C-alpha cells in the first residue's frame, strides 16, 4: 500500500509477456498509509512481503507457479489459490491438504496453471482475521491468445473497518456480525488506495480485472460514461455482456473481467467515476479515470469476442447425481438445533460456542475436525454431480468450492440457457441454485461461504473426490 503499489499493479502489461513468479512470499507485519479525503491513515496490516495487496503474480497459461511461503507472523498460516485448479496437496488448507505453516516455517507451492484468468491468493488459516488484516494478492494467468487491448489493469478491492481512533478495528469474531451479513468495513480501497484516480487516454481500450477481497461486502460496478462488456466471471470466459444491463454482483471471493472503452471524444481533464451501487441508499465511489494524453484511435472498436474456455470437463447432466446442500442458521433463520461435530445442540448452545450456520444440519468446529470426520459427501472420481444449493437463511451467501469450477445450470428451478462457469456463486435468501461439475480432481476439497465471518461461525464443510 505504499504509493508505488498501485503503479506497479496498474502498469501496462504487454500481452504475452512472461514474468516468472517471485521465489518467495513472506507473510509478515507491515503498515499502510491510506489517504481518505483529508485524513491520512497509518494502518498496521498483515501482508505478503508486508504489503496489501501482495504483489500480483503473473504467469502464462500452462506456466508454473513455484514459490515458497515464508511465515513471519506469530501464528500458523498457509496460501490457498482461490479459483484456479491445483493438485490437492497445493490447495493450502491446514489439516485438510497440508500441515499448517508455523511461525518461522516455510512451504513450497508448485503447480501448473492450466486455467487462464483472474484468480487470487490468500491464507486459509484464521481466515477472517488474516485476510481481514490484509493478506491477499492477485494471481493472473494470461491466455495463450490474449484479448487485444491497449492496457490491462488489476483492481483488488478491500473493505476496512476503521474505528474512531483511525485504527483498524480488530474484533474479527463478533457474534453479531458473524450471525448477520458479516463484517462490513467503512473504508473501501482499490489496490490499497482509497478512490485512486487513474490516467486514461481518449479511445483507449482497457481490460480491467476486478477481485473482491472484502470480508463480506458484495460489489456491483457502475461505470457512468464508459462503455464496455463483462467478458469473464471467476476467471472463466463468458459470452460478452454489455454494461448497463442487470447489476452484476461480485461477491466476496468472486472476480469479474471486463473490457472498457474510453470515449474517443473524451476531453483532456474529464473524469469518469466508478462506483459501487450494491446496497440501497449507499453509493460508494471506488475509483476514477482521468483523461489525459492523446487520442489512441479515431474509430470505435468492435465488441470483443468470447475468449476460449478453460479445459474443464464438461458435466454430463443426463443421469447426473443430485445432492442437496441446505444452508440454515444465523440471525432470523429459525434454526433450532444442529449437530456440532458429534453432538446435537440447540441454537443457543451453538451460539455460545460461536457457531450458528449449519450445512445439511451439521457444523464442523474446525479444519482439524473437517479433516478427521466424514465429509459432507463422498464423490466418485470422474462422475458428474449436481449440487442443489438451498439458502434457508435470511442472508446471501457466496458459496465457494475448492479444486473445481462448476457450471451454474439453474436458479430456482429455472434452467440457464447458457450455463456459465464459476467457483463462487452467490445464493440469495430462499434461493435454490443448481451447480454442475465433474468431480475430476481427487482429494478432499472445502466448500464454504466466502463471507469470512460466516466461516468463523461454522459455514464450512468438505467433500471427498475419489
Ligand atoms: Cu477464497 Cu476457501 O477460499
Ligand atoms: Cu455466508
């Protein structure tokens, strides 16, 4: 979050450029200076190499990530590569896929990046606090044939809760937050800066990769004055969809790529604001484009074409196995009791233990218990599964599956004409979302809500493949 960070992340990335991954990421304490209006906040953070976001890792599709995590925190940590398929051993979940990395310890992560797209990395230990304090960074895998654009930008969005003392509020296990919509901040940053202004040229075509690293806040972007198309969600190409249609929600954990065209006739000095408009009566300015420099072109470009799909196994829906996953609990949810590890308990008693969300009537108290006990489901290697995700709670939940991307095939029984791939799907209250995937990646894989406080409060389970 030093002044240089945004410049580094938003620097022009020549298409096809190969940059090898840096050899080490050090999880350690750091500090960030964030200018918010007239205030200048000096925040203690936890970050990779002491920065938040950590440096973006760029790799060509098919290339190798090979780096060592060095833990200089005072507690265990790990790195999970959110959204990209890796072998199970590289998934970065303590107890479930590896030993936690203790203070002073190291772990070597090495895997090939088969999937192109926009991903991110973050710890999977004490996640609400570790991610909440700033441990996250972008992982970008370039397509073999990248979309022709003038420039690529990566925007990693975070949401900090700043107290009256101008410090980050560090209560990450607040039952009120964890049993409601999660912990919301009051200071949104893009690449560690509050409302950064980014120079853009008239007629420029920009590929923007948005990563929502917030603990609980859902984002939806509004780009008044700019035209463009959504081209990928969760790293997976979609049929380009023009801006200005139904709001596109990017939940915590989710990503969205878009192509933005700066108007050819934009005047030097003009400013195009970018805002988040998810919540009623709340419009959050996120960033702005400031026009300068010379016109890049004089005629408008054609709409982008859909990029090539990643090499996912195509689900075969005919005769697929249907599994129902019901999420219950939280405030105003009407959950009476659930099984915590091996004991049935009334909600009041569960709440006393800090857990209030159940998956199919069950709560695993820790990653250790998830590793030790029976999994939510045992899936046969190579078979297609349909998970019917049912939200019987009063809050939206972004449900994330590790190790696989899935297709969203139906919402509330209404089939999608063109199913799209995701790794994190937002399920609204009373909604039923059907996802389909081939269980083709052997190992134990988490499935959990990406509202981090909900994870703390029990909304996390695992499936076994093979
Ligand atoms: Cu973004 Cu299980 O994680
Ligand atoms: Cu949730």
